[in-house]
């Protein structure tokens, strides 16, 4: 992250009154988005827009261990569109819906971050909390990657929003939430997810920068959490999307309760 802090930013249009100012930098073939601070929110390799540059985005794709063939994916928080762009390209049977409260982010993502524009990529300008509250059994995967420019939006890691996320998931669906391990309320955030999903929550640290992705699972059988089944699923799904998902299975084992044969929830 620090490699980008000294880069010269070019501002997008002035921010609306209560929304973070949107800024962009580019160096060494990487285009980055910032929202109201020096913390990078999104990064895109200009010559390969579908490459997942930031480690937490690769960790987020571990939802494929539990939902290997999603047909509808909801992204709450668009940013530079890294995950919607990747899912659109690598999961051709999936429809993606991205909800973003800041119309400037949407405009910038379309103009400078190669956001696809077809029937499998829908962008909704709305408050993510309000949008999710209106959905019922609509999605196989929900990804929450929402920051206000400086911090996690705490209402998105608390009730009633987490309950609404559960209601918006189909049977067997997965909620993936990007968290910050150094946040003073990190453990409260994870516990809130556990309460909303009957304890069925797993965590996976990203390779760098302190991000931890928490996965809340709906309706998953115990056999699906066996390490042999997870590894088989990871190898197949990883080959399909071009990620080393198999390496995430031992990382899941290291950071979550387990027996010799499976993860324990």
C-alpha cells in the first residue's frame, strides 16, 4: 500500500456533500482508486484489468470453496470494480449486481476501470443497506466491501443488516465480508456475523496488509467442510478462474477450528 501513497493524484469530479472525494493515481501500469484518504480502495493492472492485484480480493474469491457455481452475485460497494470485473470474466454463468452509493464512483469505474456493460453486469446507485433489505432469497453470494474512505461502515457488520443479508441469500449461499484485522472492534464484527448465521463463520487472512475475509455460510452440510472435499472443489474452481484456491484450504485450516478431517462449525 505504501508504494502508492506518494503518487500524484488526479481528482475526479468534486464529491457530493456527504460522500468521500474520489481520486485516482497511476504508476508502473497500476491504476488505483482512493476515497477521501490515502488508503487505496481498489487497484487495476491496466494491461490486464481482470487480474486481482490486491491480496484481499483474491482471498474473497475463496467463496468458491463453498459455492463453486454461483448464478447471482451481489457486490455491496463497487470501488474500482475489481471483484465484479473478475467475476464477470471468469464466472460466465453468473450475473453480477453491484450496489454503490456514490454515483461518482460508478462514473469513474465505468470510464477508467473497465467495468463491463452488458446484461450480466448490473450497477445500482443506492444505499447498500436499503437495497439488501428489499431482497429475499435472491443471491448465491453476497460480497461486502464497503468503506467510507477511512473506516469500515460499522452498520454493515451489525444487525439488522447481517440478518437482511442472510434473508437475501439462497439456500447454501455465502456472505463474504472484507474486514480489517487491526480494527479495534474486529472481534465484535466477526461475532456479529456468527450470531446472524448460527455460528457458521470462517475467516481467511489475506496475504498482505491486514485484511481478513469472513465467510458466513448458509445451509452447508458438514461433509462439504471435509478437507478432501474442499481441496477437490478448490482445484476445480481454481483452475476455472485462474487462482490458486487450493492454497487457501490449509490457510482455512490454520485459522479456524478443525478436526483432522474437516473444518468445525
